């Protein structure tokens, strides 16, 4: 009897050993496949042909921010790209290849002066990507951009730093800041990564448009895995920073206008006029949801508050979990008339709501949403033309130009 128990115990231990060995071998195989696949994709982007940008920013920051000087009658073209979702692991090799190809195709087609990535450049979610290494994933994108030689700026999204990913927001900031063509910056004393970029007139030096790139962070609470969709937003000190920057830019322009008026001997410029500005974020604030539902509830027709421009909302907005007062602050200051976000991959709608135009960028994602690789209507980017008067002309740029004819 005792001998049978010993034999049974040995048999159980043998089975457990075989199972554990199989798991180890499977994990090793996944790891090796991820390494090989990553190297293939990295080699591909390293072979990217140089493209270049029409304008280069100032060699040093001007008035504390990176600055582009543009000829008086020339537009400045921005390309918003959002939710690239590079996985960098064994399960995302082909999807990463597709995403990188999409980014390059859209940039070459539109020839932007600046690319703005509005978050979720990477997706370190192991069950889908096969990797925790968000910095290695980001290196695929930054290598592509550096090889293209096109200037770019980034807002961080919720997936760029997961609670369980290898690297935090400080690490990601340092990676982007080390790149030659990346114009990321970080305001002191403000939560996470927030900064401004100015577009100025080459002849007068006047600020034509200020771009504010702000960090909506990731999740509310101490979630290791975000199941409930409790998303963070803009914090009070960020909004205070934004308000102070708007006032500062207005003062800079007022001083230049006063000098120009003095030199001309007449009032050519209104010194009290506010500087037009645009906000780029990842997670939309609640007014996106308010605008979309008001439009839907009115049978997709304009209302007193809502004016439809283009696009579709293919899913309910996943907005911040709290009212951050950013929208009210923008209304009060009168500077920011345009907002661009990402986050909801099936939404690419553009609506004006209570005097401020709210636009979802077309997304790239081949990885995060189940089956989204086969969807084509939402995939692309957003072209933003900044005119000499600081106003914007906005249009979606779908990746698949033949989509509507299929």
C-alpha cells in the first residue's frame, strides 16, 4: 500500500514537472519570438528614407517654449496621429509592422511641418502584445520619426505607462526628450508632462498660434489592471499652468504689437487681442460626451450648442471620471478654440460645442480593440492647417483612400 502511494506521488510530481517545463519552454518561445519579431520591425524602420520638414524650430527656446517661425503668407501644417498602440512583443509583430507603415504612409502623403502624437503610442499589455517593455515599444516609433527627420511632439496617454509596465512617465519623458526631432518639454511644478509650442510670424515675431500639449495621465485610484474604465484627466495645477501661459502669451504679443504700432505711428494691431491657441490631450473631457449625446439626441442635427463638421462616433466616449473645469477655463479666457484628443479609437467626429471645436483624431490601432485590424473607416490621421491669421482648417485623412468605393 505504501509502495503504491510512493509510486502515485512520483507520478504526480513527474506530471507537474512536465507541465512546468512545458510552461517554461512556452514562455521562452514567446520571449524569443518577440525578440526576433521586434528586431525585424526595428531593422525595417532603421531603413526608412529621410524626408525632412519644411520648417525647423528655433535652435533655442524662445520665451521659454519651442518656436517655429513661418513666413507671413504661408500656412503651417500639423498632422495629429493618435493611438498607434505598438506592442513590441511576440503577439504584435505583424500588427506593429502595419501600424508603423500606416504612420509613415500618412506622414509622407501629407508632408506635415509638425506631427503631434496624442497618446497611447505604445501598448504594453502582455496578453495582447506579449511585452511589458513600454520603452522598447516607444523606440520603434521614435526610430521611425528620427529616420524620417520630421519634427514631432507627444502627449502621453493612459497606455503609455501601465501600472505594471517596466517604465514610468519620467522614463518615457527622458526617452522622448533625448530625440533630435522630438520637441517634448516639461513645465516645472505641474503634474506629469505639459508644455507649449509657438508658431510665430517670421517678419513681425507675433505669435500666430500657441499649441498646448497636456497630460491627462492614466487611471483614477490604485488599479493595477483597468477593468472599470475609471480614467484620470487634467489636474488643478495643470489648469492653473494653462491659464498662466495663456496670459503670458497674450502679454508677449501685446508688447510686440505696441512696438510695431509705435514704429508705424498708427494703431495697426489690437494690443488687447488674445493669442489663438489649440489644446492637444489624450483622454477627452466630459464636454466631448455632452456634445456627442446632444447631437445624437437631436437626431444627428445641429442644436443651439452643437455644430457638426464631419466624422462619426462609433462608440460612447470614455471621458475623464471627474469634471476638471478645463472647458470652463478655456471659455473664460477666450484663447483656445480648438481641442484634439484620441483614446476612443472608433470616434473621429468633429463638433463645435459652445464655441469650442472638439475633434477626435482618426486612430491607427491594429492591436488593442478586438478585430480592429479589419476595420478601415476610422484609421488615419487629422490634418490641421494653421493660417496666417491663426485660424485652423481641419480635415480627416483616412489611411485607405479607397475605403468608400469598396
